[in-house]
C-alpha cells in the first residue's frame, strides 16, 4: 500500500479501494432534514471528501445532494479532519456516477470552443 494522503496520520497505509479525483463542486449534505452547504473536494466510486468539516459524528448517515446531477444519495460519515470530512456512498453505483461526472466535467472544460477560443 502507498503512504496515506491523510496528513493526520503520516506514514499510515492508504486504505482506499479506489482512486480519487479532484472536484471542487458545490453540494448539500442533509443531516436530520437540515442542509449544510459544502464542496466535494475529491471523489471516488466508494466515497468523497467534503469541506468544510461536518458538524456530525463518524458513523452518522446523511443524504448528499449534488444539484448539478439531480442526485440525492445516502452516505455515512467515516472520518473528519480539520480540513473536512470523508463520506462513504451507501448504494453501489452512486459514487461511480459522481466520479464519472467529475471526469467528464473536467475534460469538457479543457476542450476548445468550435471557434478556436
């Protein structure tokens, strides 16, 4: 295993099952019907890292809403650091949809417009 990218545990093994992709997309996280506005900083088919840090304990189930995708997905908060909180997607396939959207979204911004600008 490669070194962990988690600065709270230098030298710890990286337990991630999937590669993460940087995002920076605005999302809402619903905890007990109360929305928190945050950003997905990175995502993989298995989970995402949100900032700022969520005001909820690890293990809490919440609903992540991605307005650009019209998706609402149950997630479990799995860890928190001063920089933010990691969540795990609870339904198979949702993370792959979000990660695929990220990949298409970033490559679409790199394509020149038809008029060459």
